[in-house]
């Protein structure tokens, strides 16, 4: 059995910066082309109106104030280095000059050593690359988080994602050509997807040798379009055991050097209709660990995946 079950973000950051590094979630008040009419309205069918972030911009708290509040809190807990994480909505979806002003705010504090930028594949272009390059050339560590969710275009259309797998691959290649690490978000439990389909998404990420992965479980946000399906009995979410097994098995298929940024998302119980286990992050992680240990699995054990002809799993 391998001692290190998977390559965690905390381990990666400690190796790179020599100590613990804390991510600071920021809300820059940007939007999404799938909400403002450019691609569609209402966003993905599972979307939270806050954009899966803090919602601080909607509360009228300026970016600089958000940064100060989080820094003061985390510095009291002993952290000395930080990654500014632009989390809510699509954080490359704005004119280049506005993006430049937004990103520059975080470097008012010398303890910020890098930026993580969450966005969509269809919000990456050469103008955005020029802005990102500015900060890369200044020596800051910068990674881009792309929401893919599934490799299957049929699923992406069903969830009203507004982009295709081909859009994702194009954006991924542009970013890699410019030496930006790319972290990919995927969701297990999307409507209509089988276990085989979900693992096919992982195999694609494995073949691309992505720099990082964030695993999410699909939970039902109250008032979302997914909630309507759920309330009508047209969608049944994964059980915790099913989700934990899928993540554990996925880890075996990913390259050992792919950084695991998250094993599961965590929902606020008051904001969801189900499944309730989605609000118990530590229980889910413990279950994933148990499955790995029971099967003598670890990240990269079956990498590279050889396909059906030479199947390893």
C-alpha cells in the first residue's frame, strides 16, 4: 500500500512555498455569459444565484475590503502566505482593462504569493491571456480553474452549460501553450450520467495530464432548475457511498502529479433540498479514504488507463 493516497493541494503548496498557504475566496462582482444573455439566461440548471462563492459582492463589500477581512482573520491563525482565489462566477469575463484593475487589487499585500482564477472555457481568449501574462511575468504563481463538469456534450447541453468539450479543449490548449497550470472542475451525479460516463471524463483529464482536479458532488440548490426536477421525482442523486467510490476509483486513473484540489464540495444544509450527505464534507472524505485503503488504491495506481483492450481496473 502506498503511504500517500493522493497528491493534495495542501501538500503541493507546502512543497512550492515552503510552508502552509491559505486560499482566500474573493467575489469580484463579475457575471457569466450563461446568465446575462450572451450564451443564455439563468445559468446551469444546478446553479446557485451566488455563483458558488461568498456572495460578498452582492452585499456591497468591495474587493479590497474582502481581502483585508480574510487576511486579518487568517493571519491570526498563523498563516503568512496566501493565494487570492477569484471564485464567484466567471473571472475572466470582462474587458481586459477591468480584469487588470481587479487582479491588481490583491497584490496590495505582500503576503499574496499567487492568484487562482475560476472561469469558463468560453471566457478564455488572447486578450485575457495578455492580462494573465502580465502577472505571470512579475513572478506570481497563477493557475486557472476551468469548469468542465463532464466530457459528454449530451450532458453539457442537458445541464445548460453553454459550451462543449471542444470549447474546453481549445481553452485548455491555449492556457498550456502559455504555461498556465490548469485545474479542472468536474461534477459526479449529473442527470443521465452512468458510472462509465463519469469515469470516461476522468480518463480524458488523465490523457490531457491536467495540472489539477476539483471533484464536486451534484447537490440540489433550492429554487434551481435541478430542484424542480428533483421535486417532481425526475432526478435521483447519488448516495454518498456511490460518490465516494467514484472519486476513489477516479484517483487511481489520474497521473500521480495531478494535484487534487478538492475531493468533494460542501453545501450549506439550509440551502439544499438534497442529498443531505452533501453537507457532511468530512464524512465523505473519510469514506473516500476508507475505500482507498480497503482496496489498496492510491492516485495513479492504474495510470495510464489502457482502455477496454488492456483494462487495468
